[in-house]
């Protein structure tokens, strides 16, 4: 019975670790997305850092990526940057790969 409990605890610990890593990778992706959008909007370095943090914060509004998509697409539109949902989603996908790569390199 102890072996079963040990395996169950190990599985739960791994699941918790995986969830934490996914959260961190998504937050990194959102920051990178903010920097990507800031560059398109012509923001300064300070504004870019602040905007990256704002995009990370936007992800806490609801589950999934729609809140981040709405923020970035809305801000790009307001700044009169030619963009659409497909372009922002493509950037999100590319930057998720980059965020994962960065975490692997740090490990």
C-alpha cells in the first residue's frame, strides 16, 4: 500500500509541477507578445516593458487566451497598426514556442 501512496504522491507532485511550468511559460509568452505588439506600435523601451506587464496581467481576466488576444488586438487597432486576429494568434503560437525554448535553456 505504501508503494501505491508513493506513486500517487509522485504523480500529484509531477502534475502540480507541470501546471506551474505551463503557467510560467504562458506568462513568458504573454510578455513576449506584449513586446512584439509594442514594437509594432512604436513604443519606447520603458513603455514596452510596462506594456509587456500589462499583457501578462490581462491573462488573469478569464481562462484561455481570448482575454490576451482582445487586449493586444484592441491596442494594435487603437494605435492604427494594421492587424487582425489571425496575425495576433500566429504571433501567440510562435512566441509560445520561443517561451518554451527559453525555459528549457534556463533549466
